[in-house]
């Protein structure tokens, strides 16, 4: 099984989530964490721990600013969805 703390070569130092405090928003079903310096937006399923009642993160996907900049069709789709949902 791969090491969950493994990172790509070429990224020295601590991982971005240890270097930067995110702007966070929790809903009943989502946890969003934005790391502006790192250019990352984490989108996670949110749930309540059955034992403690504490809100926790489940499966998480990280959107990367650099990747979206390199693939305008992905950025445009994301912008379209947010526009449609917000209006």
C-alpha cells in the first residue's frame, strides 16, 4: 500500500496543508478548504462521527489551480457549473 504522506519529487519541505491554514466552509454534506498560496481547493464529503458526534471529512478531491490553468476546458466547465448553481 502506498504511503499516504508520499509527495511528488521536486516539492521540498512540508506539504501545503501543514504550511498554510485554509479558509474553510462546512455544510451538512461538504467540507471545502481553500489554500490560496498553494493554489489548492479541497472538496470533501462531510459526515458526523457516530462515536463522538464530531464533523469529519470523508473522501477528498483536490482541485489544483495550475492544472485548471493548463486545461481551460476543465476551468470553463467548473465555472459554468458554479454559475448555473448560483443563479
